[in-house]
């Protein structure tokens, strides 16, 4: 009886040692597969919904994501509320704030794509853009002016405080006032194709008012037009 117990104990001991050894081999193979060396592994294909690129200290520098998991953005170190954004890449500066990106979406009725470069602590100042809602389509290069007096963080806080008052009239009036002062960002230049199918160069002043249009309209007619500060056409001198 004692001999049988001793034999059973040895078998149990063998199984325990075998189990530990097998686990160690599996762990080693897994480590070699996914972490080839300390400098990182090599993958032939990877399927993910989001990838975060960070510095050693954890500072976020780049997010590659699908639409559902896209990053909402960071302003003044604070993550913005979740919002609908296209799939693509979002860039973050050395301080961790959003500083541009490339996003895109599209289906039969509507599609858009844009590559944006942001001013420090502010919104985009250069963008390659394509937009199509099924009825209107435009695409080209856009440039904006952004005021240092009204960075994105300050504008967001102002907007949120006014929105909390549930006074849409006050919110609209404040935004109009800021826009009139050139504090909300003004489009200054567009080179491309407009909604009315004109192709050319379109320049605005520092209040966002159209001042110069040079191009070809939808009927292949030459556009060479200037405007005064209230939108009236004026004659441009030309040697054409």
C-alpha cells in the first residue's frame, strides 16, 4: 500500500514539473513571436482599431484610429468631449496638444477628406480639403488667419460657458462679434474648385471679406475681379 502511494506521488510530481516546463516553453515562444528583441518585433500584418504612439514619458504624439475610436483632441492638456470624427491620423505636439491631422470619411451621399496643419494652441491654418455632399463639391488648398488673442482653449471655454446659459441669442451675438473682430479665425485664401464649379485663386482680407477672384468660371469664362470692403465689384488693372 505504501509502495502504491509512493508511485502515485512520483507520478503527480512528474506531472507538476512537466506542466511548469511546458508553460515556460509556451511563454518563451510567445515572447519570441511578439517581442523579437528589445528594439521591437517585426510584423508582416497587424489588424487593430486604434494605435497610440507615445513618448517614453507617455506623452501622446500620434493616434491612428477608425471612426468609432478616433481621438476627440486635446487642448491645453485637456481631452475634449467625445465627438464624431473621421478615421485617420491625429497629430499631437511636444506638449501633448493636438496640432493637425489627416482624416477622411465617405459614402454615396457625402464624403470628405482633409490634411490640416494647426497653429500652436489654435486651429488649422493650412488645409488640403475635399468635400462633397452630393449636391455641392469643392476641393483645394485653404489658408486661415488665427488670432493669438483667442486661442482654441479660450474659445472653447467661452463657447461652453455661453452654451450653459441656454441663451442661443447671446451665443450667436457673441460669435458674430468675435468674428467681426477677426478673433474666430478668418479664411484668407482658397486655391481650387468652388461649389459653383469655378476654378481659381480666391483671396479675402483679414475680416474674411472677398477681395480678389482670379480664375475660370463654369462656362470657361475668365474671372478677374476685385471687390471693395463692402463687397462691391471694382476694376482690376490687367495687361491681359
